[in-house]
C-alpha cells in the first residue's frame, strides 16, 4: 500500500488504529507526539505554511529514506463513537525516527529499522504486549476502512434527513374486507342425488314442515318357488327387470311422510295391488300370529353383505329382513348398510324400498293361451313368468373365475352364503334335477370349478350349467330375442292388458285412457291457462318433460282436466277438449315441419323413426337428441289417446311397438292390409327358395339393405328364412336394430307409464280386437282425400233467401263452393297469398300445398283442432249466418263480417261464415287479369286464407 497517498484524516485514523493494536491509545495534541517503544523516532514534521494541515503524501520518498525534516505537530486522531478518546493516564509516545518508518515497522514492512522483540512492556504500565513480527502480516488490516464507511453512511443519512423534503405520510391501510360465504364452482347437475336427502321434498300448505315428505319407489317381487333360492338385485339388467315389474303393476311410486311406519306402507302397497286391474290375491300363512306386523302379505328386503357382490358370481343378493312395528321410513334412510346404499337405493330422486311377496304363490288376472279369442283368467304362474327370464344378473355368469388366497375370505359371508348355486336350464318336464346327480354326464355345458372355504381345506368339484358363449354368440342371442327364425311360420297370440274395465271401444277413448291411468290412485285436476295455443303448447310440453323425468304420466293423464285460452283481462276466450286436441296437434306438427330430422321414408309412402347415428357410434348421441325422442314418443302416444293418427309414421311401426317389439305381431294379413307391395315381395321371396336366382330383387336390396344380390347367392333354408325376416324389418322399421338408444328413448315416452302399472301398450292390448283394431280405428281418422272429409261435413240450411240470391249471382250453392274448394290444389291467387302467408302459424307446412289432401286436412284442423277426423264419427257443422248472429261473434260482429272473418269453434266443431261477405264477393266485378280473376278464384283464396289463419290462432271470439 502506498502510504504517501493517505490524507491527514486517513493517516490519523491509521495511526490511532496502530496505537490500539500496540496497546497504546492516541493522546491529544497537547501531550506531544506518539512514540513506539523500541522503534527509532522520526523527526517531527514541519508545519505547513499558512497553518493548514500537511498531507502525509508531501513527505515523498525523503521521509521513507529517513531524512531529518523539521518538527511538526502531532496528528490528532479522528474521534468516532466507535473509538472513544483514550484516557490521559495512558501516555502514548513514539520513539525517535520518522513516522513512515514507525508505520512500516508496525506493519512489518521492509523499512523497519530494528527487529522487535517478541514481547515488550507498554509504556506507563506493567502489562506486556505482543509486538508484530517482521515476517507475519499485520492482523486486522482488512478492517481498516470500516470506521470510515460507517461514518460516511451516518453523515449521508444525516444530510439527507436535513435537506431532502420529507415524503408525505402514507394513507392509512384500509381494513381488510372479510370473506364472504363460500361459493362452489359451477358443475353439472348429478344424474342422481349424492345422498338420501335428495329424495326429500317440501309439501305445499301453510302448516307443512320442510322435508317432512319423501318420494319413494316400491319394488314388489313375486315370491320364489324355492325359498332357498337367492333373491338377486339386478344391476346390469335393471331396466329390463323394472320394466317387467311395471308390466304387471309391481312398481308403485308414492310421496309419503318420512315418519310413516314401514308396516303402514306395506299395508298400503298390499291394498293397492289387490285393488289394481290385476286383482292380486295373496296366500295366507299356515300359522298366523296375533301381531299385525307378523302377518303382512309383503316382507321387507335388505342387502346381503352390505350390498357387496358375491365373489363367486358377482351377484348382489337380497334377504328377508325382520320388521318391528315402530320402524319408519326415516329409519330405513339412515341405515346405509342394509337399506340406504346410495349406489343401489336411488331411483333418480326417489328412495327405493324393496319388498317381496311373503308366501308362494301369488295369483292375478292375466291373459291365457287358447285357440280362440284371448281369455282373461286368474293365473298363479307370475313367479315362473318373471324368474324364467331373470335368473341371474348379466348376460353370462362367469363360474370359472380363479380366486386366490386374498379372496378366500367371504368378507362377512358365511360358508352357506358362499355355496355355489346351479344356473338351471329350462326343464320342460318341470321336475328339476340335482346338480350332483351321478346320472348327469360331463359335457361342454358343464364347467367344473374348485372352491376352497375357511371351514375346510378340501376341494370339491361343483358343476354349474353355463352356456359357453363368445361375443358373437352374445350378439346373436340378443338379436334372436327380437327376430324370429322365420316369417309367419306359426300363429301369433298377442298379450293383453288388464284393468278394472279391461276392454274399451272408441266411443269415449280419452276418458277410458284417463280412467285406466288413474285406477286406484288419487289424482288432482290437470289444468292449464294461456293467452293462446302457442303458450299453452309450451306449458303442456313442460308438463310432459316433468312426467318423463319422473317416469310417471299419472298427473298428465288425470281424468279431471281443463284447458283455457284467456283474454288479456282474464276472461275465457276458449276452453274444452278442442283446445287440448289443438295443443297436441300443434306440438306434434312441430316435429313434422322438420320431418327429415325425425322421420325416415320407408315403403308404400310411410315413414319410420330417423336415427342420428348408427349403433356403432350410438354412445356419442347427444342427450338432447334422446330427450327429444322421448318427447316425440309421448306426443305420438297422446295422439293415439285422442284418436288422431300420428302421420306420416307407419301403423305397422306402432303395431310392432305396442307388442313389446315382437316382429311376429306383424302377421301376414296385417302387412297385406297396410303394405300390399311389401307383402307381394315377401311372398315372392318365400316362393323362390334358397339356391335360386334372386336378381329380380336387386333394386330392393340395393335401396333398403345396401347389398348386392350376388353376395347372397349361397343360402341354405335357414338363411333364406332369416333374410325374409330382415326384409320385413328393414322395409318398416329401418336398418338399425330395435335396441338402438333412440328407439329405446322413443319407447320410454310412447308407453306413457303410470304409477298403477298402466301403459299404453297394455291399454291397446286390452282393447276389443287387440292392438290391431286399436291402431286401425285411430288411423281411420286420416284424411286420404277430399271425399273423406266431405262425408263428415254437415251444411246447415242457410237463412231464407240466401241460397236463391247466391245462385242468381254466381250459379253456385254453398255446398258446391265447399266441394270445389276442398278438391282443389295449389294457390288460387299467388300474389295475394304471398302477402297473407306472413301471418300464418309456422307449424303450417306450406310445402304440401300441391297435395290433394292439403286443403281438406287444413280445413279439418281449423275446425276441430286436429288435421285428422274424430274417431267417434262426430260431424263438422257449417252454417252461413247473418251479421247479427249472436253465435257468430260477441261484441264485434260488424267488424268481423266486414273483414270476412270465419268463426271456427274447435270445441264444438262448428264453422260459421258471414253471408254478407260471400254476397260481396259474388257481386264484385272481375277483369280476368288481376287477382282475383273470377268469383271462384276469389272465394277459394278467401277460404284458404281464413283456414290457414285459424290454425294455431283460434279465431273463436
């Protein structure tokens, strides 16, 4: 380090530091220069002229060479807070020699004059001190600038605080806002409630306690013929099993208080079954009890092993549960292990309670098989009917599953519960057989398995009768359930539905349906109010969606019903059955307007259901599409209820659906009635036989089967018969199988299921003549031509003088005018019609204007609320009235007559025409060039415009 570059202050600081390190404190200037004992003293530094301080750097090399300079005052060390002024009692004197040499000597530098001893006493004290070694660097040199840096920082901060303006004070910190209530993130509504509380409901009424009522579904199972057989809970075949129970009225739905005892619930269910259309009868136990809850006809079922599948065959089983009289539904809801498993005990928003008939057998009124007409009689075979179809859950039961030591424990099952049960094949003799019978020989149908239990380590062989099926066989088995092996090879016997009034005619079809749907149920009045038909249609479809969600149309089919179209002030504009017919027609016509989206053309001008995707990609069908198919099915069923043919759908399609998708229901005579061309083609196919040339069918197979006849050249008898079945199915239903999801969705709405077991399928089969007669009568409402409607028109005699006046003016009577209008096609005045059509209801499909049935269908729709005729044979009354006729209009007759408004009253099927406007058209002058060109064009344009304006608008004033 070049000491010549140090300032006075730095030199003084260094001198003070050296003094402390050598054990001496620097003295004040008055005490004289500091000396270091044992170090040659340097000459005093001469004073600087002017009295200013002399910088140590002025000494140059002369001071380092030891030249004697003039004496100079001692340097006062810099005083700091860290280094206080030393006490005067500790004198600090330097020996002879210059300052530079002293510093270098203290630092152990090369200019040290004399070697220092290892230890020398401090002047003025007897304390020895350690002297620095010549060969060792001075310790603490790295701390030389610390005091200077600290002082600079302190002075900088002091100057800044005195000169720099103070910053304004910060704003007071706002109080942190408290957290609000937690908001869950958006999510989709779960398909089923996550717990039982989703089944609770808040009843209406001022004194009602929230969540005091619950929605429940009661499943009643027929008794097992062998009490030792397992009661299986179906998961994979749940929909099929529940549908079968509903067919026999064994699914009951209630809304009951949560504190209702299970005993009272069972008594209610038992009474409902006895008073249903099936008129069930129960067998009383041989040994009765004095306690009521021990003599119930139905017994409560609980889960075996907490509802866990059995390891051997993955079956979930149920068992009879003892019941105490004080047990309530709330108690069942709180028992998650035995009754309230959320994965098994929820039916959408309903708590499922499972019961079984206590004693075998149960009897009811069902259809019997005979050669004559269908006979209803009491049967005791319900258990065999159901359990023959539902023996085990799933299509196959894997009995040869290997089970390791980790699954040897039953997880709570007893040894008896783990015993293998034989899946018995059908026994025609009805005798049954022991699976361990030594007469049974091993075959491909017998699958040996080994099972080890905790009770014994011995292994025994158990043979279980199981069909060996692969994936292809499973598909074939499923298809065979819907398709017979041949066409019309045996007589077909339809099933029948049973109600308290089992057979019906068309005299009052809607009333009969409503009574059957509410049989044994307490149903309130179904009532809708709206400003017009469009508003009522929207409200009605909301009710249909609720019924679809609940799978219960009981409220929608209530016997007491009313539909009102109200004015702005609340007064009734129109009401009655005609309004309801128009609502259903309007809702159905919205599908017909988009016919390409919902209907697929088939043979003979009829249509089937259109599917959006094939079966291969059916798992990606949007849920909204399936819901709309359900709504379409419900609307088609409601058109049947009101005797309106759901055109353009094929009547054979509904014959197929109303008989549980049994293709044998399409018998030869029925196909010939509706599809004569298809019937002829099938007869030719059957007559040609296998192995013959079938090139004559090339067009049909290319159009409906997407296959060439050359690919079917090699056929045996079975294949030839199966192709005939395929021809019939594809020509009517289409290419997709009957278990396509969109077909399933359509059927879910079309059957109109109700709480008491009613379905439209049962009702149609209970109709006199069966489903064929039911469909024929409904489709007789179709308007095939203008003459069909003219047979239903009744033209009342006009007032005196009108006929003569009209004949004198134009040469026509009113009947001639109507006949000419209904038999015409197209638009009589295109320019005038183009202006008027902007006011028509969108449900009117103007694309069919050139059809010969467009005008009669439209006129019937305006007069009755439906484009079909009434199946009860009622007439449409047409009258020509004066302007002051009280039945023509109320309060605004003059305006209506002047504008030529026709009064259509759908509820009464009445049409009133103003005579003054007809005379006005007859007396007008026509030039033959501008529209209208003549009287007949003017009268047809007027009738067509008024008819289309009335559809969906209700001109009834």
